[in-house]
C-alpha cells in the first residue's frame, strides 16, 4: 500500500498511470489500438513535440520558462533552408541539422543575455522574443512556403527505420529523424545527470539565492541554458522540415503551450528544481496519445479540446494534490508520535 | 468656371492637363479615375498576383489604378493607409480588409468624403458601395463536393477538414458540400465530424493517419485550409494508399505543387487574385461613373460573367480548378 502510494505521489508514476488507463479505455473502445503500429505512429507524431519538450524541460528545471522555442525552431528551419538553397551546394543531411542548431543557439543566446545577463523575467522575455523572432522571420526571411526542398532532405525523409503493416493493412513507418530525438535524449540525460552543469541547473531552479551563495555563477549558467535550449529548438525545427517535406514559416508557432503542457505533465514544475528526461518523454507520449487518438475513440471534434484540457488539469494537478495530502498526513502524525 | 477649376485640381492637379481636362470634366465617364487597392499584406505571392491584375486594369483603361498594402497583416496599419487616401481625395478605394469590423469607421469616413468603397473577402462590411466576392461560399462548397464525388465514383466513405472549427468561410464551404452530398450522392457517407487542422500541415497529416486507421475503407478527403490537402496527401502516400484515397480541396499551386505533380492530390481550387483585383477596380469605376450594377450582369472579367447581386454584395463564379495538367499556369 505504501509503495503504491509512493508511486502515485511521484509525478512520473501518475503520468504513467494516466497513460495506461487512457490506453486501456482506448483499447476497449477500439481494439485496433493495441498494435505495434499504434506505438510507431505515436513515436512519429510526438517527434517534434518531444525534441522541443526536452529543451523546455531544462529551462523549467532552472526555474525559468521558455515560450519562444517554437519561434526559434521556425526561424532556424526556414533560415537553414534559405541558406542551403541560396548557396546551392550539396551538403550532407547532418550539415543541415548543424546549421539549424547553430542558428537556434544564436537566437537562444539573445534569450540568455536578456534573462541571465540583464536579469529580466523569463516569461516576459520569451513572450517578447516569441513575437520578435517570428516577426523577424516573416519580415526579413519571407512568408512563402518552400516546397521544393533539397534532394538530401527528401532522401532523408524517405529513409525509414521500421516499416510495418497495421491492423488494416496500411503501411506505418518510423522515419530516420527519430534518431534526432534519440540523440538529443541521450545528450541531455548526460548533461542533466552526470555533469556539474546539470547539477547547477537544478540548484538554480531549487533556490537561486542558495545557488549563488555556494558560488555558482548564475548569470553564466543561465546564458548557457538558453543557448542549449535554442540549439535543441533549432534541431526540432529541422526535424519538422524532414517530416513535412516543406518549410512553411507559419508552422510550429502555436504549439508551445502543448509542449509546455507535456513537460509539466512529465513532472517538471513551473516553480523550478524538478524535471527529468524520462518524465518529459512520458509526458510527450501522453499528450501525443491524447491529441492523436481521440478520433479513434470516436470523440467528436468539438469535444477533443475539452477532453485534452481536462486530462491536462487532472494530470498536472493530481500529483500536487496528492503530494500536499501526504505532507498534511505526515504533519498530523508527527505530534502523536512525539507525544 | 471656378467650380470646374476646383474639380480639376482635385482630380488631376496638373497644369498640363488643364487644356485636355476642360473637355473631360463635362464627360465624367472619360475622366481618369484614381483608384487605390488596399490589400492585407504587401509582398506575399497572393497579393503580388492581385497587383498584376490591378496593373493590367490600369494599362487597359488608362485609369490611375494602384495597389498598396502594409508590411504586416495589421488592421491598424490599413486604417492609417485609408486615412491617407481620404486626405489625398482619391476617387475610389478598394480594400481587402484584415478585419472588416476594425475598418468600418474609417470606411464610413471615406464614404462621407464622397469616395467610393469596394470590398473583397468581406461580405459582412456595412460601409461599402459594393463588395466583390469571388464566389458564393455555398456554391463553392458544392463545386468541391462535385469534384470529390466524381473522383470517388459517387460512392464510398469520405471525411472533411476545416482550418479551424471557428473559421466561418471554411464551415460554410464544408456544410454546403455535405448537404449537397446527402442530396445528390446518397451512396457516399461522411465518416465523422468536421476535422480541425489548425491550418498546419502536420496536424492534417496526423489526423489523416488516424482517419485511415479508424476508417480503413476511406475513399475521399476534402480540405479547406491550404495545408489540409498537403498533409492528407503525405499521410496517404506514406500509408501506401496512393490513388485509393481521392483528395480534393482548396490550396495553391505553390503549396500543393509537389503532390499535384505525383497525383496524390486530385484537384485543388482557389480563386485568382488577379481577376478579383480587376473585378474590384471595374466595379469601383462603374460606381464612380454612376452606372448601376444589376443581378446577372457581365463584368467582362473571367469568372465574373454572370454575377449574383445580394444587397451590396456581388458574387462571381470565379473559382479556378487546378490538376496536374494545368498547374504550371499558376505561379502563386
């Protein structure tokens, strides 16, 4: 009983529970849900959200928030395509991702300097840069869709890791861009768990005051956080191009709340200090599942947003309520034991 | 004479024109009208194409027809531009508003100043002389459904997309299409509610994947936002269902081109902004000259040969259908 309670109290536990419950209900309504093909579809559909979410998780863990990541991603993806088409050179696909990451890191640096350097509020700064980056993209880089993307990108989009048939005989495939998510996951997991920098991020998120007193150079760490988050957003943008096989400057912006919801659902707290790579991926999985399977469950379009909202409130609220109850119970117990 | 002079300075304001102009004043029809088209946003392919139409009209008629538009799709910037045009005392303003409601006051001011106002994509505008719409939304929806039904052979399951469930135009297209299908093609069935793509290709893709999984016998998809058909086509292609699922909808060649080429998208429709630009300017000229516009009239512009007049709103049948055969005629 105690162990079960502990699982419930941990954010990942509750998300996992929600995911399983949701999957069970879906499976009951539509047995076609329980197939490997569904899993592959989910992995494919959650790809861009997942990469974005990992960057946002790091920012949340440091006690900040970043709503500008989608604009960075859109800017990086469009600028990369413009540059490559402009120089007209055959580059390997990896170079595209490097260019996008560098552009993303550059934009992230602007966030970092404003937040870390000048000490401005993260929400205000990133709300500003969300509009700033997007405006700059549409004003200076263009508003036209790039539908004739380079051959390397098309070839990469057609590269498939796994290809299977689903229950009704349609092909379902996991594109090679899934490897980008895998790579970002591994690198970020190492940074957050096995480097001093990662520890500093959590320390700042836990208590900035305390972190400063133990000698952490907060400004420098914060700038670095936003640079890394920017680079990750750039990678997400480039991944988006390889999935859609076109670069639309109006894409991506608008999904930031979905990404933040996934991260929060995955156990990161807006107040900072908490957040894990695994939890975030779980949160992304749940959000993607909710977003892309309600149709299968026969939920009408108008109801889908309502259901998504309810699940986010329950998913993020329940762990906090359980946590508070547990503490309350502890407090009630203590005087008895003492007496 | 003093009156004539004032008219002249207001109209042409050029000393050189005085001699020629003296005759023109007596025949208002022959005068050079200054008509300015205010668009939502300058520099994008759609309105560049409209400008081509405006220039063509100017070259053809000799009227002073030009196009302006703000650098960002902002109603406030359009209001400023129209204020300037009122101060310049142009003869007519044609406008594609970013937000019809936001422009009502300034357009009212223009009308009070004796300027003719012609709207486009804004049938709800009150302060206009006329409003020109490329087509009646319901008729367009039926047109798309007819195309889809033809492609599907008049039977089978289909689904429809709208950009947003709150987008009025998209819903009007789709509602009319569904009603038309029920009446004319009883062997076709709509599998689920209107789906929302958020005007994002990837959302349309994901929803289509889900549709195919849930309704394996799906044979047709009708899109509304420009991205809908593209996302649907990608999903169909990936699922290995090329040719089995017919896709028809509103889009542009610049967006849907690659999929039209492969035949993954059967047909896209849109209206030609150049033609709309010419039609707006023609209507503005007629209003300046005091000519009446009547139901069933021919504006002499392709697609506007038998207009339907409903109050102040004129509807054409100016949709353009594009398949793999004629996609190279359109560069926007």
